[in-house]
């Protein structure tokens, strides 16, 4: 059969939707909300969306690594609150408005987050407890610790240099947005262009094959929980800076938005499939959806229902696509 008479290749709509579906939905949502309210596409509103997305987007970068290894971390929201309040207390301990307060706060927040992530990672690998159970327990433990450390009261009196990290701008771009961009770029480079990134994909694709190939699977799995913990600490610092105080309830519900961002962005809960680019689009989609519903005066309770339905739909589509291609989770 010649090339001229050969039948045209069938369009793989499943693969197309897997690759571009979230981006198409993002554009469609933006156009819809813009048609409903002219303020939606205003510079101020877009800046607010990006600033809000940046906080949980930073965590979503770390969650991408976790989900790629077939794991999940439900404790990130609680860890945002815990690391933020501990960081604010450490900063205020230097004295009122001390210039180095933000440096101490940033270091403490990231250290606390990384340490908690290490505990979660070791519980998953050494004790062989499923990640869902480990981090579900962590969700309760670290929220309780957040309430305990300052008797449930907020920590205020943060210095101007501290608050700049949440409300400042560089050439008109909010600082949290720049931090998110740097974290996302670093995550992309690590995943796509380093040996460690290839190890993460290998472990998520087939842990046993990765072990037989000589990879230290337990070390890789532990490291991704340290990473998401560290980034949760960074998000806790940014959120306290943005609010101007560290709140005991800060980060509540973030685990839902973070996991939704990663899954909607195309990462598979079966592991080994996904990337930072998709996660960024997923985070923006959640941000646009939430902001658009607020602009349209939709109840905050309904927003949670909508996000939950989107998560289930995304996972259902992922499962359907894999079954059609004959991919079986091992």
C-alpha cells in the first residue's frame, strides 16, 4: 500500500484531552466569567487571582513529586498553619520589627516543614504505613499542634520586611507570584532534566522494576515528602506575610486545592505520569474557578462542592483513559 492510499491515522482524542484538556477548560472558564462580569479580567482581579494561586501553587509543585511516586500528602494544609505560626513566633522573638525577622521566619518555616515531611516519609517507607493513613493522621496532628503552640490565638506584629513577602511587588508583579514562578521553574528543571527526576518517574512507574534496576526506592519516596513539607513551610511563611499575621486556621482546605491542581493538571494517581506544567495550569484553573464563583456571588459552600466534583471527574477520566489503552496499575 502506497503512502497516497494508506488510511489516515485516527485522531487520539483521549490523548489530546489528557494533554490539553485542562488548558482548554481554563480558557473556557476565563471567557465565561469575563462574559458574566467585566471586572473579572481587570488588572487588579487578575493580580489577586495570581497571588492567591501562588500560595497553594508552591505546595502543588511538591505534591506533583509525591503523586508521581504513587503517594499523597493530606497534611499540607495543616503544615502551612503550623509552620507559619512557628515562624512568626520565631521572628517576633528577635524583637519588634527586627530587620532579620523575615530571614529567621523563612528559615524556621522551611526547616519545620522539611522535618515534618521527613517524619511522614520515614513512616511511609520504614513502617510501611500507606501514605493516605500517615498524612491523614498528620492532618490532625499538625492542626492540633498549631492550635496548641499559641493557644489558638493569631501571632501579629510582623515587621514590614516580613509582610513585604506577601504583599510587596516587583515591577508590578506580586512577590508570591515571583516565588511561585521560581519554584515551578526549578521543579520543572529537576523533573525533566536531572537524574533525580528520572528516578521519581521510574519509582512511580514501577517501584519493583526501579528497585531491581538498583534505585534506592525508599530514599526517593522519603525525599518527595521532605520536598512537599519544605514547600508547605515556604507557603506558610508566604501566607502569614500576605495576611499580616499567622493564623491558627491558616491553610485549612489547602490539601483539597493542592491535590486538585495536580490531578486536574494531568498527573495520574497511579504514578509515573504528570509534570509541573500541567500542575501550574491546574492551579490556575482552580484559582480562576474560585475567583469567578466569588465574583458571581456563588456560595463558598457550593465552591467546595464544585471543586470536589472536578477532582472526582478528573480521576474518573484518568482511570477511563488508562482502561481504554490497556494500562493496568501495578
